């Protein structure tokens, strides 16, 4: 859940990943992690799960499996997606990050126009 973010210790280089080991957290190093509220779900064979935007998650498989992940983008989450991609790249590859941000911004406007005329 998005409101749990303060307890999950987002990494400096990736605000969508926790610095804490979610399977075996070090509470001395990450004391607020104890306050995080988890929602546990078992996904059965053939089932699908959707993680809403900004919901933190971790997965554990109990046997060999195949995962197919996908991001659904639309006008409501495009800006956040574009900004997240920029943030992930800006420290290691600032020029690539800026070019990707510019491209994504222009592409977002173009796609929005296309949707209006579709």
C-alpha cells in the first residue's frame, strides 16, 4: 500500500526498492520496518494478480514457476512512469536519462492526441 512507504526505507538510487531485506529485515538498522503492514496473498496456478500503481510488493515462489510481468500505461500513470524511468537512470547515465525523459514527454503528448482521435 502506498501509505506504507515511510516504513519501507526506499533506496536512494531507486525509490521503488527497499533498503531492507523484506524476507529477513534487520530491525536494528531499519526499526520502522516493524510498523509496515503487509497484505499476504497466495496466487493459485493459472491466476493473475494486479499491483496497483505505487503499491509496494515482494514475491516468493514455493516451486519453480514462470512469471509474466507487464506494465499497463495510460494517461493517468504515464507521467509517473516517465519520471520513474528518469530517476532510475539519472545518477549513472544523466544524458540518457534526460533524453529518455524528453522522448517520453513528447511521446506521452502524441499518444494522448492519438487517443482523442481514435
